[in-house]
């Protein structure tokens, strides 16, 4: 019920935003920019030591995140594939669409709590948040652009010189500064205020069904989807069939090691109610389908995780309880936080 109310609220917010005249829209807030490490969480992997987090850096990073000039034909920004209202996943797209409508080969993951990630992408092929943007910018089926051109285009746009000066002390526009500003923006996307978190802090209580679902989660899922980040960042084969059109071997593409065949980075389940479609290729549309995969759909193969050899048996009631629990991982504070919205819209 609460879930439904929240969805209606979300839709209303989006709708009213569309109608706002950009001329009279007040400047987007960016006041509470700070490094967050919630109590009881592990230490983040990236700590902004060499890239101090500032309001100006965040504002520049936000502008770049929503900047279509980062793509060859100036049509696609990071924010087109990573959309705020679905926790920066890509709503309704199983595989991402890049410039000229070209189809990518993986599902765009949501973005939050990135400073805890030891590596990025479904196969962990990138190991630093400050180089990650190079991949989508230069990928021919994503933005298909060069850093040289990006810099030239930014130099010709009003505002950017001033924004770089405000953020970094002088107005030179460099690849490193672009990446650092993006890291400041993306690294500030924290999701730690879901109902689940409130329950953990003793500020809310689970319903009976949510509590039963949580107990099941701890028994059957949390070993990989580890609390509190809801992932242990390991690479696992969770028994999906290989998509014949994509032939994606996952982690093995990076290591060349056959023991890594069909292993993918365990995704966080925070905000999972919003981030459909699911899995590295977006093959499932609903959480029901995901759970039915774990119940009945596990495909045996040499690298299948030993925990999943017999699937994860559960009754229909248990499945519903588990879904009720997964809904408590939605963080509306994060989803409605206006500082992450497109400043040019
Ligand atoms: C055409 C759609 C598209 C665009 C544009 C795009 N991304 Fe992505 N993004 C993806 C996909 C798909 C993946 C997963 C890629 C993989 O695993 O190989 C991804 C992965 C990521 C990740 C890693 C997340 C994780 O959990 O490992 C980050 C961070 C990210 N993108 C940031 C950006 C930034 C910054 C930009 C703009 C410079 C951008 N993306 C542009 C589709 C896109
Ligand atoms: C052995 C480790 C492991 C266990 C146990 C496990 N998962 Fe997963 N889970 C994964 C991996 C790995 C993926 C990503 C697989 C891929 O896309 O190739 C995943 C993906 C998912 C996704 C899709 C998320 C997204 O953003 O696409 C959901 C939802 C999910 N698991 C829920 C669960 C639930 C609920 C349980 C317990 C019933 C569970 N998992 C048990 C490893 C595990």
C-alpha cells in the first residue's frame, strides 16, 4: 500500500516537473554535499582524498553527467541511460541504447554507493571511479566520442570555463578534471535511508510479512547480497542460461580464466523495486520472475555457485514475503533528492 502511494507521488512529482517553465525554476539545490559513511558500514573504497568533494565540483559533475556533448552526435548524456527516478538505472531498457539507437550488450546498472565499489561494470573490468567514464564516452555503441572532442566542445560552451574555475581554481578543461568532477557527482549518490535502514536503526518496524521476508533473505540471499550494501562485490555464476545472441562470459572476458566463465558482479539489491529489468542482460522484468529463476530456473554448469546447485526452494507465500522485504530497500530520500536532477531541464 505504502509502495503504491509512493509510486503515485513519484509520478506526480515527475509530471509537475515537466510542466515547470525552466525560466522560473529556481536553481537546483546543492547544499548538503558531503561524504557519507553510515554508522556500522564498512569503510568506503574511494575516499575523495585526492579529489576533495566540494559543492562546485559536484555542480560541475552534475552538469557533465547531463551533458549530451559528451556523445559524438550530441544526443546522449550519462543521464539518458542512468535515470534518477529509477535509482539511475535505465527504465524499461533491457540492453542500453547508444548514439544512433545502437544496441549495447548489457543492462545499465543503477548508480549509488559507488564509493564502496572496488571495481565497476558487470565484469569488474574497470577498477577506478575516476577512469570509469572513459568507457561509456568512447564505447562505439554508447557515446562514441573522443576526450579530445569532448574537451573542444566544452570549451565552446558558455559556463563551462567558469564552472571548471569554480571547481578547480583555474579554467583549464582537462580529461582528469572531467573525470574527477563526475566522480564527485556520482560518488555523492548515497542510498542509505530506506525503510530497511530505518528498521535497522530502530526508527521503524517491519510488517509481519516484511519480517518473514527479511528472515528468509538472511538465510538464502545475504551470503552474496550482503548487508548493509546488499552485495559483497564478488563475482558469481547464479545459474542463468547463456544468452545465445550475446555470448557474454562475464568475468572471464577480463581474466581469461575459465573458472570465471559466466560469473558476474553480484548487484546491490538496494532500490531493486525500481530497477527493472534485472540481470546483466535485463532478461527478467519482475521480481517474481527473478525469484522463480532461483526456485526453478537454475542452469547447471561447472562454475555455478555451490550454494545454488539445488536452486533456492521456497513456497509461494515465502516468495511473496521476500518480495515485501525487497520493497523495503527502496530509498525515497535518494529518489526525490532534487540535487541529483538534470539542472538544464
Ligand atoms: C548508452 C547507455 C549508457 C550511457 C550513455 C552511459 N552508461 Fe553507464 N552504463 C551503461 C551500461 C550498459 C553499463 C554496464 C556496462 C558493463 O557492465 O559492461 C554501465 C555502467 C556504468 C557504471 C558502473 C556501475 C557498476 O555498478 O559497476 C557507472 C559508474 C556508469 N555506467 C557511469 C556512467 C557515466 C558517468 C556516464 C557518462 C559519461 C555513463 N555511465 C553513460 C550504460 C550507459
Ligand atoms: C551465490 C550468490 C547469490 C545468491 C545466493 C543469490 N544471488 Fe541474487 N544475484 C547474484 C548474482 C551474481 C546476480 C547477477 C547475475 C547476472 O546478472 O548475471 C544476482 C542478481 C539478482 C537480482 C537482479 C538484480 C539486478 O539489479 O539486476 C536480484 C533481484 C536477486 N539477485 C535477488 C536475489 C534473492 C532475493 C536471493 C535469495 C533468494 C538471491 N538473489 C540469492 C548472486 C546471488
